[in-house]
C-alpha cells in the first residue's frame, strides 16, 4: 500500500472480527518493527506474542480495558536495558523510549499495510502483567499492541492544526516565507 494511504488509514481500532490472522503475519509485522532506528544498532526490544485466550483475558484485566478480551493477539514489547545502561549511561532511558516508539510505529504501520488493525496500549499494571506472563524482574514492560482483523470504524480523531506547533529556525517563530498560513491549517 502507498505510504500516505497507510498513514491516513491508521486509526486506533478496538473492535476486531473473530477471524484470526495467521501467526506468520504477526511475525512479519515484528520483523518490520525490528528494522526501526535504534541507538548504536543495539537491539534491546524483546517481543512476546500472546494468543492464549485465558492469558489475553488476564491482560485485559491488568489493563482495565474490556475490549482487549476479544482481540486475537496481544504483543508485549519489553526492553532489556542491561547492555545499553553501561554504554549510554544517563541517556539510556531516553534512547530506549525513542527506540520503542520507533519500533511501535513501524509495527502499527506494517499492521495496516497488511490489511489488519491494531491499537497502542500504554495503560496497564506492570505487576499483574509480570506475574501473568512470567516476565523477569530485570526486564521492563514498555507497551502492548493489540492486533487483529479490525471491524470497520468511522472513528476520526480531530488532529489539532500545526499552526501553533510548527516553528522555523527558532522556537516560537511560526513564519516561513515559503509556506502560506492557509496551507499549514490543512496539514
Ligand atoms: C503512549 C500512548 C499510550 C496509549 N495508551 C492507550 C491505551 O492504553 N488504550 C487505548 O485504547 N489506546 C491507547 N493509546 C491510543 C490513543 O488513545 C490514540 O492513538 C488516540 O486516541 C488518537 O487516536 P488515533 O490513533 O485513532 O488517531 C495510546 C497511545 C499512545 C501514543
């Protein structure tokens, strides 16, 4: 699919059909996530695919998000920062956030490119998830992503205009002679 189409199609989806995508598709999506920018080419994300319905029900409880009970797959993105803490010291925490965000965006764009849908899950109880999924104490649970065959949604998020958030050369300078204000409001 054309990149712009995928970006515009990508919307948070919380309703999925009972048709379960093949596991190969989920692995293909993770391969795309794994190609995201990473600090010093250090790959510290571990991906845990959960498809057992009993575990998924427990994940839904850990997230307090009912819709998760009906998703065919939840992928948990964990970071194992042991290597990078030593190399990057105080910047390590920031770099992990950058890398996880980049991997998650690749993940979700690939999901939509394959005709599937997903949702980003950032709200969860770390303690409960750790217990349910047997995640070791020294591994950080970064986020979860739901994946499935999304049911059609008319959801449209109102995206605030860039006019008050796009600056040129110096912070607060919203003027650029090459760009008309009217065009910015459409962006
Ligand atoms: C850091 C982060 C955490 C999020 N956590 C959740 C979540 O726990 N549950 C959920 O349904 N959506 C979650 N989302 C998705 C947002 O709610 C969604 O992207 C936003 O409402 C805009 O809608 P759109 O993605 O359809 O444009 C999260 C998104 C981000 C970036």
